[in-house]
C-alpha cells in the first residue's frame, strides 16, 4: 500500500512540474505574436486631475511630448477637486493605496495636509527634478522633511486687471495704478466710482482669497514658519488686510457676489473697474470680446508692512506620485515633461494659456508676444517675471480651516467688533480647533 501511495505522489509531482513548465512556455510565447512578454509591454500609469480644459489637457499634451525610455500607457481620469481630496483621504487613512492613482494633482494649499498626514504614501521626486529650476514659493509648498514630493505645475501669480477706459474717465493712467499701496488703490477707487458710477472691485464675503493674496505678498501666512502654530493675533500683515477690507467696504467701492458666475459677470458686464486675482482669470476676462483694448494688467497693490511687495499667488497646484507599483515610471514621465521640457511649456502657453513655474520654460516668443485684448501688452511675460518675485511661505496643513474662522471674525469686525478682539478670538479658536 505504501509503495502505491509513493508512486501516486511521484506521479502527482511530475504532473505538477510539467504543468508549471507548460505554463512558463505559454508565458514566453503567449498570444502576442512573439513580440515579448506581458512585462515587456507598456507600463500602465493612472493620473487623477480636475478641469478638462486645463489640467487634464495639460496631461494629454504631456503624453504627446513624452520621449522617455520607459514605454507608458497613461490613463487620465477626471475627478472634481473635492472628490479627489475625499477619495485620497478615505483611501490613505485606511492604510492602503489600492484603487489609488500613480499620479495625482493636489492644490498647493492642501499639499502639506497630505504630506504630513501620510508621508509614506508619497514617492519622493528629489532625484528626478532640480528644485532650483522652479519658482521658490512652489518648492516650499511641495516639499516636506527635506524631500521634494511635488513637481510644481501652474502658477497662481496674481495681478491687478484694470479697465483703462474707466481709469481715463476718472483722470488716471495705467502708470497711476502701478506699484501702489492698497490705501492708494482705495482712493483711486473712490474717484473711479464718482466719475463712472462703477465699483472698483467685486468680492465674495465668504471667500478669503484676497486676504491670502495680501498675506503672501508680505511673506506672511496664517501660521508661524513651522506651518502649524497659528499666527493671527500678532500678525501685522493680517491686521492690515482686515483694515483694508473694511476700508473698501466703508468707501463703498465693493460690488458683492456669492458665486463664480456672479464674480465673472461683474467684470464681463462692465460693472467693476478692476479685478485683483490670479492669472488664471485671463480667459474669463477675454471672454467679453467687446471690451478688447480696454484692459491692462499691473502688479497687485502692496501692504504697507515691513516686507510688503506687489507679487503674490492665489491658487495653483502640483503633481504628486503615490508610493505604488509603477511609481518610477510615473516619476520619469513627470520629470521628462513637466520637469525638464522647455518646448512643452511653450505648448502649454499656446494651447491652453497655462503658465508654469519651471523657470527655464518661461522664455521665448510665446511669452513675449503682445496680447491685443490687453492693447498689445505682453501679459504672459509680465506674469512670468512676477512669478519669480513671489515670497515663499509655509501654507501648513489647515489653510481652509483658518479661512472659515476668519470669515466669521471679519463679519464681526465689520459689524463693530474691535480688530484686537476679532483677531484675538480667531487666535483662540484656531489654537483650540487645531490642538
């Protein structure tokens, strides 16, 4: 009986080995016409981004420009930005990267929240890019613990878009609104409204983008340099930003809006004389073709605190690689395109008007060309120059949480609460909430 069992076991082992050998032969010859094994085919790389006309189109153009050694099969999946944030937090907090992309676009204000909460989930790009080739403020936002995790993408460099015909009607020129303070801006706004009947600016009371613009222009933010300790009560730049906001309201030069369509409608309809915001608004300004030749762009006004400048940023995002299978190929793709290809950045400007922060890629005819809508001004070159002047700051992990606190305290301040009390309350709330 033992002999029979021994023979059966041996036969089973031989059959198993033969089956394994046969399987191995099938893998090498396979059904692919002898063109190589499955592992020799293109590496699949998945990317998540929002905005099909901007970020996703940029990925598509990058795929066309890519000429790296690794053959790639890039799958681009569109998600709303809020959905990306939610899906990343849900997946990464569970401790798994299953179902996650190789490449993901993250807004700069949110980057530190992910990097500090899930440091092991992201693949460092330090060895793939030269950080000195990018605007310093973007490198600050995309780095953590001595490593470069993000490949800086678009610039949110700001400017003051002004209606030159309204200025002229009030007795001013473009030079008169160039390199000015916010106090001077308000005085000019009063004269423009008196002469034309139009408000100087449109603002959403629940959107603190303008305050963030002011803060970064002075090299300041909601936090100390560590990016975690709230710096509200004793922040000179924030104090002046509050004062400027209230002064605008009291001067009656503000047209209020509550959503994006009303924001754009404010200047497209001709109801406001200027728009201080990020350069990404240019296509929306140009959408009203009847206003061609009546717009110019100058640097945003500056705060009067120490270190105040006329250069700042609003928004912008960067590319990140998750620490998953295919991370090397994903990093190579980004480095080969967004991280080193100067010609590619010219294509971005020409095709979608995307202004990157890769310094070597911000030169050439596409950047120097005048824009007839802006009376021949080379606005792309101007924005490129201003990008290099943006003070770097640490956005920290909780920019939007602080925004929510400050929006409420700003309203209290406008309703009569002292500025000291408003900022003290904000400081207390921030320390309690972020403890």
